C-alpha cells in the first residue's frame, strides 16, 4: 500500500515542472506547471500576476538548446516546445508593438510597453539621432527619478545611468540639461507617454532584428514593425514595404523570400539568407504573425499558410491570436479602476550589455578613442559575419538576385533609404538578462555566435572556458579560424548537394505516383461499361484483349475468391 502511494506521488512529481519567467522590469515570476500544460495557461498566469488585460500585445520568448530564439505558441504544449529539460526559463516581451501607444486604454499596459522600448534603446535596437537620443533619455530620467533636485543630483548625475550602448560626455550634459529645464513637473505617467510618442515616430520603433545576408553576401537586418517590413544595412533603411504591399512570405531552408506589389502594379521579390534553417523558419513565422496582426480586419480572415510549393514538403503555420483592430475594440470595453503600478527605481540595467558597453569612450584621448571605436565596429562586423555558417552564394538564385539587387538600387535612391543614425546598426540580443560584468566582451561574443543569447548556466560555462582558450597564440587562433571556415564551406556543399538530391527524389516519386494513379483510372474506365468512342477503340486493340483475358480476368477472379473466403470465415466465427 505504501509503495503504491509513493509511486503515485513520484508520478505526480514527474508530471510537474518548474518554470521561471523574467518580466520586463527584470524581476522573476516562478511557478509550477503540469508537463502537458499549454502555453496559454502560463501566459494567463503571468497576466493575472501583472493585473494585465490588454495582453494581446505581449508574448513569451525562449531560447532552445541550439541558441535559436522562439515565441512560445499558446496552443501547444510547453514541454514539447522547449526541447530541453526543466526547469524552464523564459521571458515576457512585447511581441506586437502598438502602432499608437497613446491609444492604449490602461496605464499598466503603457508602462510595460515603455519598459520594452527602453530596453530596445539600451540594446541598440532603437536607433535615433543625437538630439532625439538626449530627449528620450531625459524622459526616462524624469519618469524614474522625478524632478531635478540639486541636493540629490550632483554634477554629472546622468553619467551614472546607461541609456544607450555608448555614451559621450556631451550627450550626458545634454540629457541633464533637458531634464533640469524642460521636464520639470512631469509625472511618471506623462514622461512615459511622451517617451513612447517620441519613440513611435522613429523608423526603428518596434524593430526586432533578424540577422541575414543579401544575395551579394552583405550583412543585413530584417525586421517587422507595426507599419510594415523593413531592411536595415549599415545605418540606413534600404527597404520598407507597407503591410498592404506585402503579398507573400516564403522560405526554403535558409532562403527567405518577400513578394510585394508596389505602385503601378510593380512586383518585386526580395531574397535574403538566414544563418540557419531554424532561424529562417523563425523569421518566416514572425512575418506571418505580424502581417496577420496588423493587416487583417478580423481574426476570422486568418488563413493557414504554407512555406513551399505544391508536392513538396514544407511548413504550415496559422496565426491563432486576435488582430490589432479587434484588440483595440476589446480594449475600449474595459471598465475597471486603474490597477496600481509598482514602478521600479532607476538602477543600472541587469540586461546583457552590448559589446560597446563599459567605460565611456570620452575618458580616452581623442586619437585613441577613434582607434577604439574602429576596433569595436570591426568586431561587430566580424560577429555579424560569424552568425552565418557559410558564405552566401547567388549561383542558384539568378532570377532572385537580379530582382533583389535591382530593387536595392532603386531603394537606395528612394526617399525610404534614410539615414537613421551616425553609427552602424548593431543591436545586441536581450532575451535573458544577465549581470553586467567587466568581461562583457567575451560574454557578448559567445552569445552572438548564432544570433541569439545563451542561458545563464551556459554563459558561466563559456566564462570558465574563455580563460583556457585565451592562452593560445594569435597564430593558432587564426589558423583555427581558417580550418573552421574550410570545414564549414565543405559541409555547406554537402548539405546543398543532399538538398538537391532530395528535391529530385521527391519530384521523381511524385511523378511515378501520378502515373500510377492515371494508369489505374484508365484501367477502370476501359473495363467499365461506358460507351465512349475512344474507349471502344482501346477495347478493340490486341494489347487490351491480351491484358483483359490474361491478367485482368484472373486477378478479378482471385480477388473475388479471397473476398468470399473472408466473408465465410467471418460468418462462421
């Protein structure tokens, strides 16, 4: 009896697992869920914990063991999606940025969006000019420390806070000047709203960048915003397509295609290459969800989309949430007292720093500061390149190459190719916050290896390994890099060959299957009693007579005999 109770309790424990969700203010929410619990159950628990009703703008993000980021699908089991052993670690993030933050009904929703956009600014995803950057940082100061007080805020107080990947003394002085003179008397709610309204006007508002390469092998970042699809290269937005112009999103392996119709029935196809097939699939799913959320009028208009052509195996996906218009209509019906908001005081962020974080560059002499900046930007470029396992070739994508490159030329001359910052666009990932350490350079390079960060435990392991790896010489490092590149290119060639063989095999099997079906259909028609001219001509041929008497009739008698035997056997039973 006791053993039965113990075994049942062990089974119940096996069916439960711990889950930790990091919230937008870097606090943690821990709960116990059943192994078969779906994503919607966990999301509802978090929204109840936050007293959040306008929850359709948010989602839960996680990183799989291969360092690939994903959005948790609410209609599927959590354990099956995570692909790892519990305890599970995830984070709450804004998935769909509101096109107009001022239109949000509740203050709690606006505050959470403010935390997300502030995080985007800190990690370099929200680019802006220096004047806009100073104003945004001043709004953050006003919202989180209140009015300027000479007794509490000594000279240079703004330098103690990290608003951007890089600071300068001139920018810090400008932030303090705006905070002292222009924002006196603003409440946290007003400052947060002003911050969001200013950020909403920037071209990179709502950008969640996906590192890719174009058909020429140049690094690029693809992103989906509330207003459309955008491509960023360097410090320019080289493409922007409104959601009404995007007609189809498609991917196959690492290749991602965007089909669009612009003015005067001008059709374009943009082609980009993701680091891995998993990253490309994640990019495609994000695009499908964003297009459905912002473009459609009703969720009943959502259709299941496929990633490939007919007869070929591909991914099928369907967005299962509400669309933006329905969310706004539902928010207008909310009638309750505003929930209490517990704002966290301004402290240096625990989120993982960008590579350029650390001491201000202005503490270095001017000539050396320029050299440091150049070396940092070269490091960023090398990291971006390392996210792609193989050089991108356009040999097998001739048509797409011409259409994409032609559109690139047009796009660079158009007004949409606007400079959005003096710096190259080099965002850092911030899925899982980690303590800021002085050796953030090594941590960031380890985390950027596949374009997504690793977990805290993996970072600790990588930190332990960096001290051993750092003992090697520069020559051996370069030699290892060349060997690694050679292995990657050879493995890429084998992978491409295998894909080609599989595609040819699929086509061959489909053709054989169709021919077999057509043959069976022809036999059925000729052996039927249909009196059609061409069937009569076929029945009179010697070949058909031979087939009918030597093969078809004996096979028909054999099947009839077997059916009678089976019928008699079943009746006797």
